[in-house]
C-alpha cells in the first residue's frame, strides 16, 4: 500500500497543473500614496509611496527603485521629476517609500511613477502614472465662512448660483457639515458617499471630505447646494461622540483654469437657505420625506430662491479640521427580497434574506398625492409573521414616504438615517406591493475585500459569511457595537477582538488609522482600552508601516501607565466586563460580566509586553527595558494571586481562565502543558466540544487549540449545531450574522441583538490556522505557510491580498494524499510547512521537492516538513502521516 501511495504521489506530481500565478516580467503596478489609489485630501507632509510587483517565475526580487515626482503629467511623461527624484536607490523596499522633496503645497496635485531593478540588475519600464492631491493644510487655507440657518431646521437646504467664464482644468471641493450632509452641483449629488462626514470626537477634531468636482462644473451658470440633517446630533447616544450644537456647514471649491488662473467658491453671507421635504431625520427613529414639498430644481442654476432666507454666519466648531482618510460610507450593494407576506389587512412584511445595515429603496406608481407609506425595520418576526422589534429597543427604525402623486413612478430611499434589519413591514402602500416594490440597500464603509476563504464544510463557510457580514454591518464610519438598537456607538472592547479578523478580510489600514485617531488618548480598563496598544501593533504586524507605531506610541504608553496606576485600587478590575457575554446565563446585562480580574490582568501583562516591543522598534531603549520589567512583575503577581498550583487552574476554572493566561503569556513554562490539558478537558468534556466563552475567549480559543496541536478540537467548536454554537444560530435559527448572546430571546429580559461583531473575531482562525497564512515579518515581507489540517476538513482555499501582493494557500487531501498549492508574491519569501515525515516523499514539479527550483528543505518539525521558498507558484504533494 505504501509503495502504491508513493507511486501515486510521483505520478500526480508529474501531471500538468494550471493555477493563478503572476504573469509578465517584473514590473511595478498598483501604485498607492498613503495606501490609497490617487487620493484626495492628503495632509501627510512626507507621504509614503507603495507598489506591487508582477513577474513570471520563481525567486524574483526587487534590488532597487527610482521614484520621480512632478507637478504635471507632461513633465512626468518626459521623465522630468521637477518636484523630486529619488535617484536609483539600492533597496528591496516597496512599501512606505517616504517622499523627501520640497515642502508640499496646500490643495496641490502631484504626479509620480516608479521603476525597479530586479535580481539580475535589469530595469523595468516606468510604471503607469499615479497622483495625489494635498488637502487644506492650514487653518488660513480655509477661505469660506461657517453658515447655518437663522432658526434651527430639521433638514435645511443651502444654495448659491455662480458663473464661470473660463475653461476649467481642475476643480476640488472641500466640505464639512454638522451633522450629515449631501453636496450638490448643477442638479446632481456630488460623489456616491452617504452618511457623511465621518463620526469622530467633535471636541477635538472634524473630518472634512474632498471631492474632485471637475466633471460637475461647466462654463457659464452653475449652482452649488448643501443638504443637512442631524447625523450624530443631540439624539445620538450619550455613550457616543455627539455634536450638541446647531447644524452648520463650510464649503470651499478651488477651481483651476486652463490659462493657469484660479478662483474659489466658498460659503459666505451670499448663500440662501430653506427647509426641505425631509420633515424628520434621526439615526435611530428614521426619516420622513414629504414629496409634496419637494423644491424641484433647487440645485440648478436660475432656480427662483427669492422666498428663501439669508443664511446666518456662525462660529467654527472647536477642534482642528482634518482630512478624512478613511473609506467613505457607501451603498455597496442591493438585495432583492426573497418573500413578502400580508400579515394583516394592508400590512405586508418582507424578508430580504440577510441581516444588514442600511435602508429600503421604495418604488410606487400611481399613488394619490399625500399617500403615506410607512416602512418599519427589525431583525426578526414573530411566529405569526408580524414584525418583532424587541432588539430595536427604543429605536423606532421607521421611514415614512409621503407620495407626490400622479402617473409617474416614484422612488424613495432615505438620506439621513440607517437601520439594522432583515425584515421590513410596509403599510399604507396603495394597492398590493410586490417583491419588486422594495429593495434593500447595503450600507457600510466601503473597505476593499482582500481576503477569501472557503472549505469543504458548508457550515463553516456559512459561519465565515456571517462573520464577514457582521463586521461590515458594524463598520459605518466607526466600529460600532451593533447597527440595530439605539446605540451604534464606538465600542473599543468589540474592536479589540475583531482587529485581526477585519485585517484578514478587508483593507482596513486607513479605516483603523482613522479609528485609532478617534480613540487617541482615552484610557480605561484593559478589556476596554487595550486597543490603544493592540491596534497599532497589529497594524504594524500586518501592514508593515512603522509610522503607525510612531504616531500612536504616546497613546499606547498612556493606556499602560493608566493601568499601572489603577490596577490595585480597582481590585484588578474584578468588576469589569471581562469575558463579556459567555453562554449558560440568562442573557441579562447583569449576568453578562465574566472573570474581570483574570481577563483584565492578563491583558494588562500582554499590552505592557507589546509596549516594550514597540519601544524597542522605535529606538526608545529606556522605555523598552522599563516596560519589559513591568510585564515580568505583572506576570509574577498574577500567578501569585490567581494560580492554584495543585489543580493547575486560574481563578474559577472557567474556559476563559485557561485561554487568557495562555494567550497573554503569563503561564510558567513548566506549567503550560498542564494548563493546555485542562483547557482541552474543559472544551471537550465540561463543555461537550462547545465554546464556553464570551467575547475574548471565543475570539482566541481556536487559535490556541491549533497552536498547541489540537486542530481537531478547534474544528469541533465550529462544527457544533447545538447551543452554544454558531452552528446552532445558523441551523436552528437561520442566523445570517453573529449575535450578542449565544442564545435566542426567550424571556424578553435578555440584552440581545442579532448583529454584534464582537464574536466575529474567531474568523481569523480560518485564515491564519486552517489556511495557515501568517506574516513572519511585518507586512508579510517574509511569510509562514503552516496550515493546521483537522481530520474533518478535506480542503481549504484561502488567500490574502497583502501590501506585498496576493498570498494563496489552497490545500486538499484524499485519504493520505495531500496537495498544497501556494502563491508567494514577487519580492517576498516563505517558510512552508507540509504535513509529512519523510522529505523524500514530498514532490513538486515532478521531482522530490528539495530538488525543485526555488525550494530548499530545512527540517522535520512536529509532523511537518519545513521548506524555504522564494516568490512564485508551487504545488506540493505529500503523504500525510
């Protein structure tokens, strides 16, 4: 049998295989400035340049580069870097190449390109041209005035007519409104973003948006318009970042003409204002839109605004104006409903089949003027099909459309609210609505999808889908706790648990940088504010940008020092959230706290150790030594206070009390195997193969199990279909997102929404353990491919688009035959772990792997055969032990 398997391996290895690999000689592509393609509003005075590399073959490397920056495309086309020329730099760096030219000018666009040299000293062609445009860098650059209405209005309109007499070369608009706004030019909304500007700490900063408005303007008469509503105003939760004063807006359009002259259109006393057809607008309660009050053509030149009032000039808000660097909130997709049911005369309930953040797009035809169509939103329905709004809590989640009337079709979707929902109740619809009468608009920050995972188990694929949906639904400008009830507040504790999962799935580099700027300087217990350290560290680990550590080190240090000052006097945070929302409770707020002392003290040790590492990387040797010593003392005190040496347990012996000490590195080396054994017993016996943990334990348990050689147990956690499990939520309750509590609402006293991102942190296991893709050095310059292969999975397909390029790790098995296809980006290398015991029985490209091009055998380690490879595509075949 062994001879036959060995022969089969050899035959398969000789067979032709076609996979997605890089093509073309080494060339730079996908140019980014500050991690964005052709960005507007850059305020970094020495921006960083990055690019990907394409090429065919193995072991391809960059050995040098040259970047040139010019004031115009024409100069760049001729190779004239009239702003900056790096010259040829002998380096393999391709990310965070720092601009070192003259001081950059406010509102100015710059153009750049790059060429590279390969390992044979052969130069590439120049890359395509990229550009970036600076924001308004100084307070004095803002020429406009802050305007508002004389009397406060629900949702005011502002407008101004103006004339342009020259040919336009380029025009940029800088806009900021409190609360949410839309900008209009010549009858069209500018851009496709919604629910803007981004939420932040309004006492400290305000995040303006920048638009390229060249295509909206014309020679002759033009009209600029602004539409405002409450946004994160006084009705927003007291636990969120609120703007408590009157609505106001500032706009500045900088126009450059073909002849080289410039002008600006700004908000000032010449603008006019009016109320609008939106008569109520609230994030929680919804929007009312009265189409009979529409001011048709209000944003078009020549509109009669003689009855509009003059605007009031008002004060600027406190805090600095900063450019918004984060991904804008957009409508990212449309879902058609899967069913509609009339649950009472004239009351229709739609199921869109997926829990989302967003709103409904309504279509109605031939409605009498003044017809009032009401849409209520909820996550669930009652047994009789009627809407169940329990998880909305006090959020009314109701949008109302008052029809204009007439024969023409009418369409409506909200502008200044959003909801978390799967079901929509429609009343007041003239006639009988059909499936095509509504559609659901998916709304979240438009972060690029960079990760892909699937496997042979359909349930795990569904769990992965739920994780992704839930994370996206809770990325609406900030990281929210949920999109459903009257919260949607910035939840640092949830963020701590989903940082890595979000990074695996999406390009969140600028999103998280903005978020870390939001929470900068705040301090609290470790279970809430550990992200002050975790966030920058994980961004550095996965994106390789050392500037993140430099920027956020002071805030990280402040948090650790706060913990040092508050640990003893707070009884080591024993009453804090801890492992929030574990199973086997009644689901009430009071009973959702769990093991505050163990969780917080372990995190305190962990972030103190990370701070020491950050200090070392930044050359802060004194701090590095100080915080390393502090971490050692925390570890010693933790074990003295909480460890039971006779039972090898911490605290109560709950699942989380094994997870956190192992995760955070406080377990003495000689006790580690005992703690792991106790954890396995807890999972397999005491919890019958289920999660017994809350927010922190669930995010990290499967990782730990895989790391300590128990991937089969980790898979069991995700395979369960009984409470408490993700499978129970899906199989028995048709969940399409992850929940706040493990169980369904039974008594009505539960604190529950069915769209809480905090448990989605477990998704990282699918990529980093089952797929086995891990950065060995920051930014995946060096990579580890080490899949943990549980017996219950026959294949895993995983990929991550990193700052260095696409990494693929696809493995499959049939019996004892194992196949593993990998792709390693140009200019990187990897250590690849192939399950097996005999390097002579591992094949690649028709030969024993150690003799194949670009592969070097290193060692046999813990049932893995370890190889080193350069860039390129590889397909290994081996015999599983």
